[in-house]
C-alpha cells in the first residue's frame, strides 16, 4: 500500500484551496512542508486546506499547519486558516491539541458532515 | 495473540512499522478510530526514539505487541541513550499556541490517547510499555 501524500491545488475567485490526499504522518509531513512552501511563495491571500481525503494526521502535520497559519498572519494579521471537510478522527486530534478554533477553523461543504 | 518486529532506527521505517501494527490491530478486530489513535501514539514514540535515543546514530528498535483480554499492549525497546518520554512536560499545551515550543505536542497526544504509558531503564535499554483498552 502506497500512502504517499498527494495534492491538488485549485484557485477560484481569489481563494486557493489545497486538497490533500493520503496520510500526514512524519513522512507525509515532509512532503506537506515542501508543498506548502511552494504554495506560500505565490501571492496568496486566502488559503483553505481540504482534508476530505486525509485519514491520518500526527503531530508532525500539526506543526506544518501551525507554520502555515503563522506565515499567513505575517501577510495579514486577520487571516484565517480553514480546514474543509475533515474526518471525525482528525477533528478529535485538532480539538485535543487546542488547534481547533485557536489555529484553524473547520468548515463542511455539505456532503461530508461526520456522524 | 502476539507479534514482534525489529527495525533499524530510521524514520523511514515508520511505514513498515505502521503496516505491521495496523494489520495486527485489524486481526484483533479493532475499529478504525482505535487503530488511528493507537498508530498516532506509536508513531510519536518511534520517531522520538530515532531522534532522541539514537540521535544521528543508527540502532535497533524492537516492538512487541499483544492482546490481553480487552487490552492491546505494545512494548518498545531500544539500546539508545536514556530517553524517558513520560517525563516530557505538558505545560506547553495550555500556553498560547503561537508561543509554544515545537516539542512535546506528540507526547501530549500519546498521554491523551493511551490508557497507560510506563518507562523503565533496564540493562542499558529503554523499555516503554503502552496499553489501550479496546473499544475506548
């Protein structure tokens, strides 16, 4: 089983969404970090992560999320980082670690509301 | 039911170890959420042993996993420098998130998701035992 993390980047109406597909473990976080640096090198004002296909997130991935938020806030102190459609076990980890509401906001697009 | 594996202390080996643990837990009939939390804790411990116990040197890590009644027990042992993850402090977690130091978050997650974590140093080995009740 190949659990390499892959991405899909979509921009519409000034909003950039990075779709992540796979596992964000220590190995995935390295790929995530490289990708986010590439994305942040562009002139992006609003960024969303779509986590619909993220089944695993560990502390190494949380660190990259925090890094992203800090970088976004350097550009605009009011900027929000939204995680779209996360699975319930990911929300649990975000909540346990205090990331939920303090670092990221969670949003559901409609068809992926967990239990 | 029990199973064992020995690995070199390379972070890349997490892939092999995670598959080993996942398939054991599946055989035990554990549900998806249990498997996720269990793997999360094991990853933090494995990566910490690679980074802190062995640092840049390469050593061996033994992992033994078993099911005892309604618990899963996993034992990590290594011959690296003394490293006690139970001693990592959590005080970080309540401070404003942006001021937190990067370390400690992973161990905090282990303490949150496992029922028990016990460390001993025996014969120049680090031995870490973690247990989690199935269905929690």
